C-alpha cells in the first residue's frame, strides 16, 4: 500500500478533502503528477545538508523558552508542558520558514489564529459532514477568518521577500529558489503559501505531542533519564548544541524514536482504494477507504518483544537491522514518507538536550495521563510537570 502499489492508494478521502480547505494543493494533499512535481521542488529544502542551516533557528527558540521558564518559575512550580511544547514547536517551524521576517506581533497573530484553526480542523475531520462546514454559521465564518489572518501574513512576507535582495537561509528562501523540474519555473505565490501552511500544520503538533509523551515517560524511568543526562552533560557540557552535535547525541535520539513507537504522533492514516486490490489476506474493493495504524503496528507482538516496555535500545543499529523496516512507521513510508522527518528529529533532540541541561521535569503528583487518539496522539488531560533546576549538573560543569 505504501510502496510497490502506492499509486492505487490515494488521498481521496474525506479527511484529506477537509484538510485541503486549509492547505490547498500542496505536497501533503496533492496526488499523482501534481504531487510528484511539488515533492521534487520542495524535497531538496528538507535534505539533511539543508536542515543543518536551520539548527541555529531551532536552538534560539528553545533557548527563549528555557530562559522564560528560568525567569517565571521557581523550583517546585508546575508548568503545563502541552502548552509550552505547542508554543515552542510552532515558533520553530514559523521561524524556520520566515526567520527574521516575522515581528513578535506576527508570531503572536499566527499563534492566536492557528490554535483554534487546528482545533476546528481536528473536529471537522472527526465529524466529516461537509455540507455543515459550508453553511453561513458563525463558526464557519470564524474558520475562514483564521485562514485569512494566516494568509495575509504569509502573502505579505512572500511579497516583501521577493522585493528585496536579502536572502536569509530559511525555508521560504529555499522554496522561492526551488524550480519545477519539468518546466524550470519557480513555485507560484499560491504554491508557496500552500507549502508554508502545510509546514505549519504538519510540522508542529506532531513534534509537540511526542515531546510531551517523552517527558511523561521519563518521569517514571529514572534510569533512562539519568542516561540522557549523562550523554547531554558529556557531549555538550553547558554549551548550546550546534548541528554537528546531533550525531553525537544518539541516546537522546533513540529515546525520542522509542517514544514515537509507543505514542506515534499520527496514530492512524487513511487511504482511498482506487482499483480492486489484494493486500496480504485481504481483498480491498475499489472505491472504498482503508485505515492503517502506526499505533497498532508499533505495539504488535509479532514485531516487538514486550511491546509495552519503553526501551530506547530497540533503536540500536543491530536491533533495527533485525526488524522488518515497516514495523516502525511514525513518519509513514514509501514515496509519501514525511518530508520533515530529519527536521523533526533534529528539533526533538535539541529540545531534549537543552531542556535536560537545565531542568528535570517530573509529572505533577495529581497528573492524570491518558491518550486521546484522533488525528494525532494527544495527552488527553495535558501534562502538568513540576520544574526542578539541575544545579548539580551546572556546578559540575563549572568546575570541569
Ligand atoms: C514528529 C514529527 C512528525 C511526524 C510524526 C510526522 C508524521 C507524518 C506522517 C505519518 C506523514 C505521512 C502522511 C501520509 O502518508 O498520509 C507525514 C507527511 C508529511 N509531513 Fe510530517 N511529521 C512530522 C513532522 C513534520 C515536519 C516538522 C514537517 C515540515 C516542517 C512535516 C511535513 C510533512 C509533509 C510536507 C508531509 C507530506 C509528504 C508527502 O505526502 O509527500 N512533518 N508526516
């Protein structure tokens, strides 16, 4: 379905139609030749060698978050991690796209429009009665209003960027410089807008949720947390990571991957079956929709020993080699695999490392933790954590 016969399993499902209202035609929503054209134009911007240029943008945003925690919270105070992670990952993706072109007011306006837009889109996908979305109801007007707020900012920045010789190393510039392989033409303003909106939507809640699950788990797994602390202290000391540090933080990466095994940010994915097909022992009728679930696959005892146990060593090279490649698909697979996977992994490792340098996060004693499986795998009741500064680690580093 994802690889050899992927053309037969399209995104012509109701859910994707609803998401298309926000994204338009983009790498996420398009199909066939239209998708291939877009993917070829956009993909080079997400190559590992290009993501390196975005490392400083990521660490700046994370640094701002941690400085805010240090300023606003005393040891022992409680922070709502879900809000903090949503905020920092949105800022990272917005700044990775537009770097310094955005004022604080723009970022605030984006966050204010974006949160309800995402909530409403989630609701629309879960209750896909499309004609309701077209009625002149106040909710629908608000929905269009959020999209317009975001459009106004995105189009304004595209226009400003095209009018200046200043070319920062951000995603927008890479997209503006990208050309269609077949025609040699650049992306139109509308195509640039659609890709930007796609990155907002695809690229922040996913990472934010996984980060929340990671700290929920570490809170009860002190041995694993200590290993992370040792790695971070040894590799970075007290300094801010740079792109070259990423490969030297393998345990942080494995812990993040293992988190996405147990709590894949996208738990279920839909496809539309174009023509009758046989998949393993199942006969699928053309015209029907199918769902496949990373969540179930990642906990399937045929592929994983003691699937409920959290163990980052499952991602040691030798262990990975022994496993079926498609037993683990947090980013999907085949030609439509997530375009932002390298971006997300680097961002996550930097959040883990920089937060660990300064804080230990412990679940609040009254925290109620449960997963809400919808479009994404969210912590249903949020993740309240108690902050504790890692003074000991800091002191050790100062005396090194
Ligand atoms: C932990 C974080 C992330 C997870 C778990 C994730 C997961 C996924 C999954 C499962 C798909 C495949 C959807 C399908 O086959 O129907 C996908 C596609 C996509 N993702 Fe991500 N994603 C993450 C982060 C990002 C980021 C940071 C960006 C961009 C900044 C991004 C951009 C995209 C795009 C453009 C596609 C569509 C690719 C295509 O169809 O050609 N994602 N993602």
